[in-house]
């Protein structure tokens, strides 16, 4: 699993372009604190699989399979140099919210691009390598289940990171336990985990 940190870059750049440097610094501090909470929550509550942390801005490198360009951080906070193991497959975990239904488009080569969705909730979501949210029966989300348009949702998901990670970890263990024979049968085949 690759756990995606939040990035303040675009928002900070916007605030600075408007000469709102104090607000930009406050936002930077808040997001650094939130990323530290993500790091601590996974180290405290997640044991289903190996996991590494990635920056929010590695989206294009991942989509283009430029694994050498990804900043990959282990659970001790060390940078990982040899990233070739990513070629064997991975999922992405992100606190950006989960859709009830996610839309995507497919180009002529079969590559998919996320395109929004319906009813986005403040939640931790599990995505595939193309940043498309997984679907049921896979436990693809955990969290507050409040719509992101609700002003309380960002604070609630921020304040409960350990609980949300623990919930996802429990769901993954349960899913694996009750589907062990199916997982063994389809291991490595995208059709089991992903949309067609």
C-alpha cells in the first residue's frame, strides 16, 4: 500500500500570489501537522500489509510508471532508493474522500483516467495504480461518512485519523479472512480487484 500525504503547494502558491503570506504559512503548518498525523496513525494502527508513504504530487510519476522518480518513505521515515518492487503492483490509500460511485474514462490503449463521481464523502479511500477507487466487495473506504460539502467533514476526518486507519485495517483483515480461497484463485489478476 502507498499512503498518500496531503500537499499544500497549490493552495500556498495561490495565497502567496495574493500577498497572504501569513495565511500561507498557517496552511503549510496545518498540512505538515496533518501529514504527521497520517504517518503516526498508520504506524500505530495498520498491520494488514507493507506500506510506504508518497507525496501528493507523485500522481503523474505513478500514472506514467516512473517509479524511480517517486519519493517513497518507509514507516521509519527513511527514503527508499530501490523502488522496483512497485512493478509487482500496489494500491494507494488517500484521505481525499471516497465516492459512492466513481466515474472514469478509458483511452484507446486501455489506460483509465479518474473523472469524479457521485456523493463524495469525507473518508479514507483505497485506489488502484491509476487512482481509480476500488469497488465492492473490496473494502474501499473507511471514515466519517459525512459529505465533503459539510463544513465539519474536514475537521472530523482530520481529528479521527487513527480511528479511520484502524477501521480500514479491520475491514481488510476481515475481507481477506472470508475471501481467502477466492483471493488465492485470482491473485495477480486485475479482474478480481478492479473494474473492467
